[in-house]
C-alpha cells in the first residue's frame, strides 16, 4: 500500500522481493490506477483502491512509509481494509512512518511494534508497546523502523507470505 510521496525503497524493495519469492503483488492506494511519485522520484501506479478490497482478497498487506501514510491514515477505505485484515488475523506489515496507518485504524493497542523513532510516541499513545528493534513480529503485525532495516523486515515478511523462512546469505 502506498500514498503520495511514499519512501521509495520501502515500496519498491518489498514489491520486488515478494515477486521474487513467488507472491502475486498488487499496489493498493486510496485510488486505483493512480500514478504516485515517491520522495526520491520513483513512480508507481496503484492497481486497486483500498475501498474496493476486503481481507478475503489479500493474503498480506504491506504499508510503505514516507509521507504517504499521513494521507493514507485519513482515508476511510484504507482504515476499513486495515481493520478487516486485522479482524481476519491476516498479516499486516508496516515500516517507518507507516505505523501511523494501524494507529488510525485502531489496531495497535496492547501490541508490540516498532517504527521510526519519530512516531514512537504516537504508537505508545495508541496503546502499543514500542520497541527499538529492526523488526518486531507480534502475531499478525510485522513492523520495522526504516530503510536500513529492510533486509530483516523482508526476511520476516517473506517467511510469513511464503510460509517458510528465507535463507540468510
């Protein structure tokens, strides 16, 4: 899932790594068929609007960080999809500022998570237990801090998405 001015690496790296692992990947946004630019200029086009999807349509939801989550978190379709995924106990992965989206969806209370330290207070204020770790897996929630943590984030994500651990090089 991406919003305007997403963090390029946090969108492109999971996108291609999940395809490499054999997953079918679609980009979700507030609107489908919309071209969005990342903070560094990478251009991606959304395939689907969040409001047009339900948890049964997805196996996993990955939310990229950057400035996009600030817009995503205000959209009812996005919040409804995140809540639906959570109620279905399907994996929801988020990195960096993307932690704002599950906060606004109201699903982090009592859960262990991480994020970029700048939004740690937002997660704590929403009832989450924030940890300073490269990746935190708590049930169906997979969270990570920032782009340098992408390798650890993707190992956890691929293990969940494909159902087997990824070998570490």
